[in-house]
C-alpha cells in the first residue's frame, strides 16, 4: 500500500492561463522526481488527455463515467502513460454533458471526492479543471486537499484570482473545510517587461509565501509539445520551461512533504 495521495486541483476561473500545461509539465516533473503521479482530466476539452497522447474517443471509460456511474471506480478508468510513474484518468466526449446532468443529481459536488478517496498507488493526484465555475470545478475543489493557481502575469488576470479566492472560501464553508492553497505560480511570465514585474510584486505583497518562487515564461514550446502528445518536460527536456517546472516540482515537494 502506497501513501494516501495528495490531491491537488489546478484551477483558475480565467481561461488561457496555462492550467493544462501546468498539470502536464508539473506531473511529469514530479514523476521524474520519483513520485507516483495521477493526472485527472476534468475538462471537457480534453487538452490534458491529448497532451499525454490519449484521444477522448478511444472508447475507454473516463472522467464522465467516474463522475456519473456509481459502478465505475476511478481505478477502472486510469490509463498508464508512456512514461514511468505517470498515469492519466482521461476526459471523454461525454464529459461536457455532465455539467447539465449534475444539476439535479445527488451529491453533485462530492462525486469525484468519493471516487478518489479510495484510490491507492499514487503520491500526487493533479486535477485539471475547466476555465469556469461549474460542477466539474466544484467537484475538483471538493475532492482536493489543496489548490495550485496558475496566474498569467497581467493585471487583468488578478481579477480572476480574486473570484477564485471567493470560490475557495465558499467550498471551505460547504463541504471541504480543509482545502488549502498550495501556491500560486506565475505563468506566461516575461521578466523583460515592467508590467510582469509589477504583477509579480503585487501578488507577492498580497499573498507572501503562497507565491511560488519559480515563474514559467511564455513559450511556443508548449504548443509543440501538445501537438506531439507529450508533456513539455519529456518533449523538450533541456528547454528553460521544462527546467522551470522541475524547479516548481521541487518547491511543491518541499511544501507538501514537510507537513
């Protein structure tokens, strides 16, 4: 029996901030660091599944069945990846309908929690979420022990951060009082611009140590990695963005495993 996994939702209600890239690359970096990692694709767009070489129409059970079918355990939908210590619970085409079906369902925000609470064999579970506040995101936050927030280095993105903080407070009050913030990671960061530096300073002033020291810069390498169906850490192992996610993994391990 392996340790009970740390379940981390990677969430931001604003789209285009690098959530999926962060889940894939951070998961790969944790696997490189000898941790057993499960990536859960809870976004109907299935970009995480595609980033790991899995197609949502492959006919296997996935996130939809895990959420909506009481008889489908999470372990039945987990697929080993092509890389050691990294597995995926993929999205499926039907997942988009789950938002509507969950409206009148029982335990509509606690279904993922019930399924993930009985899995074993993993040290970390990273859950990719849709860029919106709906029942899929609420299921991820209710199941999670903590949240990583990818934040684009722009002032407009700060408004989305405030909205997410409100959502996290609501989830704590209504089902997951232990939900913690594992950290905020700046993405699409351009250290050459004053704007990005000002955003970094503003986030540091407001959130202190919750801001990870490692920012991830903007790069087209993430697009190339997605097309290849590989997390960037495996696709371009020597690229600075790959090294950034390795550094981020070290920070996360230091935070998560010291408590």
